[in-house]
C-alpha cells in the first residue's frame, strides 16, 4: 500500500477516499504485525479520516 499524503487526499473525491480507505484497511489486516506495510496502511487510514472530517457532510 502506497502511503497517501494529506495533499494527495485533498485532491480526491469523497467516494474515492472511501474506496481508498477500504483498500488501506484490507492492506492493514493482511500485513504482518509490526511491518512497515502495516504502519503505512494505518497512517493512510488516519490521513483519509482526517480529510473526510474536514469536508461538509452530504445531504
């Protein structure tokens, strides 16, 4: 899983962010404990959550 930066997350649409969050979660659960891949997936999920929190909720 590629690490997603705050700037990259800001350029993605909300549906794209939800899809990427799902991919990051799957990568997190598949990676071995303590691995770099697991840490990167966790950071990516947090970055996506932070970006989604800054957006106005949909109707």
